[in-house]
């Protein structure tokens, strides 16, 4: 907590001022979080000082970027991706809360950006990317492999299907014959499950078709489509370690395949 306060003060996060007459300050609180590694073990303990934005009154600093209660269609937000494309290098910097991802084709420019950020904000360099927003990255001389093993395991445990029978395909043979007019499922669990499955599209393109089809019924889910979603989770239970491999000697030409039947 002392370290967090020191960083906030060093970065001039706030400015001390007198409280205007008749006004009440918005409260604050400490948020504690355990950050885990890709294998689920504890990486480190994190603490963050946050403002209780939900106590704001509409019309009073309501549309400031720090507001947690402003509507998304009217509130402003900071940019989260910055791109530099010159004759010398190509570099992308992405920001998610207090995590930064920096990629590029010039070690010299990457080092310069990190030095500049450290001077301005005091950052901690974690080295080569291994885990970011639930995506695990593994490197070797053969290439780069990305997967979402932890996210997949979390979904399987969330559905309590870790001991269920594993299936070889994300699609049931007769799923298209299901009647969309089957009994409605009055359970928010369907929507929560589909949202989690949609996030797997980054590393599991084999789920893209069926999950996007299931997402069409998020407002009015049926029992039949719930069973299809459960089947997808059973498939995930047997393909936890599957992902996408980018070979170092692969051609940069994009190829696509389609089964016309």
C-alpha cells in the first residue's frame, strides 16, 4: 500500500485543493487482488487505490473519464492502443488498466520507449510476453504458440463438467435439426457462458461458427441451445491445451479453406 501511494504521488496523480463550500468529497477505498500465472499459481498480490465513482451525482462532473456511472454512449475514454509506423520500424503499444504490451520489429526503439515510460511513470519491465488478458504465449525456435488454457479450465470448472464425458467435435451431428421454438430457458447462466465462450475466439477458431450461432439466442435462450452449449464445453474439456501455432519459417501469405458441403 505504501508503494502504491508512493507511485501515485511520484506520478502527480492528484492535486491537493480546498473543498468547495457545501460540497462533499467522493470517498475512496483499497482494492486487493491476487494475480495468477497461466498455470493458476499465485504470481503476486496487487493493491489499487480507487475512487467510489458510483457515488457521483448526475450532472456534477458526471461525464469525466474517471466516472464509473456515466453511460457508455456519452462518457469519454482514453486511447488504449498507439501505433508507430515509420520507415525505420513498426511498433504497437497497448494499455489495459495498469498493464502495458509493447511489440515491434526494432529492439532499439522498444528500449527507448520503455526508458521514456519509466522516466514518466516508473514501470516494471516483465520481459518477454508470457501471459496477457488470459492469453498464454509460449516461444521456441520453431515459432510462437498461443492458447487460453486457464480460461478454458475456468469455463469447464464453472460448468462443473471436469469429470464429464469428452467429445471429439464442438458440433453435435443433429444440432441443426433442433427446434428453436423449444422451451425458453429462464436462466442468466446461458448468457454468462456464451460471453465466456466468445472470448475464446482469439485462440480457438474451431469454435467461431457454433459460438456465434449460439450468441444469436442470448436474449431468448432455449433448452435445446443450452444443450448445444454444454456439448461445446465438453469438447473444450478434451482440448484444453489446443491453440494456434505460428511457425517461424511459415509464409506470410494468408490461406483459407472452406468445406462447400
